[in-house]
């Protein structure tokens, strides 16, 4: 009897009375199921997982030791709320030392978050009323858009196309949409395309935001992971950026601290204040010992530099491997993702209408896991965070990929 009335009480935002009844299988669930099927069919073949979107290593030993020491302090036992000034000061210094963004006020322009995901989920509550618009790039991370819709707002997608170097075309947005737009979400270096933003593009974003009274939210989760002489680049380093927006930084990717859930929001004082007020009504802050360990991280950017060197090396290996098979893979300037256009099919074999078709083929037939994206073209995302013991093992993984793919001839 209880299940009958409970089924009628779910909020419309998660499906209402039809919650749990849909037969639709989401992308990552399809990947999970395909992995299970592949392992069952080929139990003696190693599954090469290049779809994982998180670091493959532990946090630095110094970070772990800092956590151990901080966790023993009685003064760290309580709720942090929006506090932890030492972390705020370290975040402001980090912005100056790594990104050349000077003048961040740690007390008014920084607040810690329990991971970037929670920041993105809370921000719409500070700005979105029913009917308001958020501009979101696709393909991309949907959390800000999900919560915008839950609040009655509207999400307008801006496709990231190869011909535009995977930057959104801001000039293509109609005037009526712009009148209702409150937030513009950007993420560079980008997940999943790996594309990087230029100074000129961010300058245009600042002008665009001012002209249309729009707040810019820049998700900088991968901003410190750059290669080949490219320096880490912050939206806030562009003149006028702090007048129109904020930036979200995460230690998950840059410091191998994915499960630690620590990052920060910084930028425009009023936006940071509004976010902090919303946050204060959602959580009680991250454990102060984790914040202290994060201070150690922010004071040691060489940890990120070492990690970036590893990803750069792996990108080179992956690019060479894929291109030897006929793909047009290009090394990104940042992030650990390589975004590759899917082949049309296999000579005398199956055709691939979508990136998902190709991704499913790779998992089921070659036991190589990737993530498909069909939002703006037929692409798959490879990640260089695959598990490998050392550099020699990295080469082994690449050779194994080449061996498996060389048994067929791809058509492009």
C-alpha cells in the first residue's frame, strides 16, 4: 500500500509519478553494462579503461601527511561552515602565484567548496527564477543546467564545434534569449573536448557579459594542467573579468584529490557573497583538516606540474597510437582528455552512425573503454588517466591498443 501513494509524491523535476519507470538507459550506465558484458565474454582479456574521468594516482605524500597532522588537532573537530581562513589566504596566494591574478581579497572574494560539483549545483539558487536562462556549452558537464531546470529556469545549449576550435559562438545567440539570460557557463581547458580558451576569447566574453548584463561562471577544474610551455590561464586574469564573474577551482584533478572534495570559488565579491549565503544553507563546510591539507597542496604547485608532465607524455603516446590507425587525433594544450572524431565504420564490417556506436564497439569487441559524445558531432573522449605502473607500462598499454585496433581497417 505504501508504494502506491509514494509513487505519486515524487517531484516533477525527477520524473513525478513516472519516477523509476523509464526504460531509457543513460550513457554512463550503457558503458557500465558494456564493460560487464565484455568482461564476461572475454574473461582473460585485460579491459583497457580510457574512459575514466579522474586521476589514477594517490594524493602526494606530503598532502596525506598534512591531513594526518591536522586531523589530530582538537581545534579542527568542529564544523567549518564557510570558515577556514588559512585556506582562503592560500587560495588567494595560489591565484597570484600560478595564474598571475593579483589582488584577490581572501576574506571577501574566496569561499571554499566541498568540490566544484557542489558549487555548480548551488549557484543557480542564488540567481535563477522561473523563466530565467542559463547558457551552457555542449558537450559538457550538466550540473549547473540540471539545477537551473529544477528551479524553473531554461537551459540554452551552445554547441562546441570543431570549426570554431570548440569555443561557443556568442554572436549566434538571439536577442530575446539574451534578454532573459542571467548566467553563462564556461569550462576551459574543456571537458570533454580538451580545448583551451584564448585571451582574446575571454576578452570577448567579458565584453559580452557587460553588454548583456550576464554573470560568467568559469569552471577552471583543469586550468592548472597545461603542457608544452603553455602557462596556466585564468579567466580572472583578463581585465574586467572580476566585474562580471567568478571562477571555480578544484583540487581534484590538479592535485589527485578527487575523493577529498575540496575547492574554492573566487572572483566578484557580490557573487561570492551570494554563493556563500546559499552554501551556508546547504552544508556545514568541509572538515578543517582537509582544508589544511589543501593549503599544503596550494603551496606546492610543483605537484601539479609533475602530474601535468605525466599527462603530457601519455597524450603524446595516445596521439601517435591513434594516428597510426588513421585517426585525426590532436594533443590538447591542457586537461587529461583527448577528443577524437569517430570513424564512419570498418571496411567490410559495421558502420558507426554515432560516437556511441563506435564507443560501444570498442568496449564490446576490443575491450577498450571510452566515453561517447554526440551533442555536437560524432566524437569519443579518451582519457590519459588509465592505470599504468610506470612509463614502461604506459608504452605497453599503448602497444596493446594498437595491436587490438590494427586487426581492422577503419573508414573515415
